[in-house]
C-alpha cells in the first residue's frame, strides 16, 4: 500500500484541479500516488475503495472537495502537484522508469512524488523535459488541440539550404501525414532553430530527413513559455507559482 495512506482515519480530500472541477475517482487515486490509473480502476471495481464511508465500484465517480476517500480502510491524501524542468543529457530516456540499464529522466529530480514526463524527448536528444504528477496539465500540454510550441536547436550534417527551410515552414510530408507549418530560423550554416506545435515520435529528425538533411545533434531549448536558459545539463528545478500560472495559460486555460 502507498505511503500516502498516512492514517487509519478518513482525511478530507481536496481533489479539485485548478479549474474547480472534481476529478474522477480513479484519476484522484492515481494523483494521490496510490497506483497507476488502470490499477486504480481495478481497485475501485474490486470494492476496495470507499467514498464518504460507502463502498463504491464506479471508477468514474466524481470526487468533490469534501469527499472522504479510503482504500482498504486507510485514508488517501492527494499528492501536492509538482512540475519540474530538467535539462536531459543524451542517453537518458524520457520515461518514468527504464527496464534496461539506461538511466530514466525521473532519476534526475529530487522528488518523492510519482512524476511522469510531459511528452517525450528521444534518448539521443538533449534539453528541456517537463516532469509532473498533474495529469490534467500534462494532457493539455501534449494534446494537438492546444498547439503548444516546442523549440529545438538543431545541428545538421550538411548546411541547410533556403529550399529546405521553406519546406519546413510550409509543412513536410511524413509517413504519418503532413506536418503543420514550422517556424525555422537559420543560426549558422549548419545550425537552425525549429519550432513545432506537434509531438510526433522523432518528428524533428524525420522532418529534416524528409527535406534532404540529417540531424547531428538536437536540443530542446523551449517548451511553451519555458526556456531552458542556464540550467546545467543533468540538473532539475521545480517551477515557481508564476511559471505554473503562465504554463496553464500556454495550455489554453485562462
């Protein structure tokens, strides 16, 4: 059982996200560090969860601010929401845990929360990765509907031609469809800055290959309004309340 079950008496659970809407019960349990959302659904369906002293079996039950939630008779307290910025080194994977020998990005953050990457950055790439236990924020930041920008500094194998930059700006045909127009800016003959508003798998590398070039190295330097700045490689810092407020605006919430 999770360490977040702090006492045997019911605790009042503040389950509301930033916009005041209640959470579904399974999501609330996952946010509280009890289990993954799928496992939380199984716990509810097995009759091991009570809300307000009454056993419930519906994982989609809305949990209001004043609800009292228990699992196997022990109180559940919601985790405090955290968002961290990490400067990911090469060969570190953007997953919550790595079954092989490679290091996972969550290991770079000094937090005891159940944090997950917001989207992914492939193992060969470096730079800005966000980690959070706020599933609502993560979903908004990565959902194509909100078109949250990501900016990369790309070093190329060959000098970028004007024709290649124009094609990137128009959108590039890939095997999974045409990309949205990108913002492409030349930094030097073999280095460009590229901003996209999608999060397809290895998208930047595939876009450059499609226009006839090749990525030598790739660094994400901006995610939404957040800039990597002077954060050292391999280091992490927790976002301030002001940065969080701006990030929610970036994600389409006023």
